[in-house]
C-alpha cells in the first residue's frame, strides 16, 4: 500500500541563515545583559564601599580598638586606603592579634606612600612617604621595625634626613662626618656591595640604628631600625 503522508519541506538555505542569525542575536543580547548586570553590581558595591569614603572607619579585622594597624590582607587594605599605618612598640599586644606571625620578618610594600607612626610610650616617631618597611616578631611580640624613608637614593637627601633626626636621637656631627667618609669609600669600591652604619643610640626607650646600604652599582639605601 502506498503511503500518502506528506514529506516535511526541506528548510531553504536562506531560512537556515535567518534562523542562525536570530539565534546569534539573542545570544549576543543575553551576554551583553549579563555584562551590564555585573558592571552595575560592581559599581554599586564600589559606591557603597569604604574604599570610596572620605574618612573610612576600620572594621575589627582591619584595625585594633586602640588604633594599631593589622597586617593581614584586610588590615593592609585599610591602611593603604587610609594612608597611615600605626605600630605601638610600647604595647604588649601579641603579634598574632596584629595579623603577624609568632616569629619572623614581615615585609610590607604599600600601594601608595603613607605615614608610618611608631608609638614609643613617649613621643611618637613618624616617617612620612614610606613605601617599604619590615616588622620583626619573636615569641608572639613585635621586637623591631626597619623603615626605608623616601630620602633613600642620593647622599644629599640621605645626609639631610640623618641630620634632621640626629639632633633628636643623639648622633653627633663627628658621627655623621665619619659615616659620610665611609659611604664615599664604599661607593668608590665599584662592584662590591657593603653596608656602613651609625652607632646605635637610645631614644624613647628604643635602640635606634641607621644603615646605609651601598649596592655593587653604587646606589644608596637608608634604613632606620628601631628595636625595643
């Protein structure tokens, strides 16, 4: 018996192309809508974030109640936004409460130059324009801070920085003159890296040293170290 069923019409090439174009258009529109939604959510989150606040308030995981900075990621995010970091060398606060290891040295490279305030129990010591410093801990306590001030780079700026602090910390003109001679000798010894130092002084209950690192290429780096 012969079938009388009508065979389905074969879709023409032009119809297939039109259907494909419609599908691609809908996919493109859907992707664009998703992207716009993500951008909108991100913009809303940024507008309501403390990153955009003029005077942001730290959360408990960003800063201690007494104003000391924390050094885990949340704490570093906050003090980079605030532009100020505070360390208390007279406090008994544990290193772990500060987001630091029980023992070791933590290097901190800031996103922008900021002010580093070091509490001593007497007059605070402040370094401005700091982009790099290191905190050393031992037995769950902060024991030392090493700071590279922005004056690093040339002897003229380094010597001016040292003289401005020498009157407070106790280095003499003779100490500075001897250091200058040593830095000159080290810089002339091409291809050899070395470090020359001022004698340790006691100030604000801390032991303070100043080291000038001379690289093999002759560049200079000043590092202050404050130890309790």
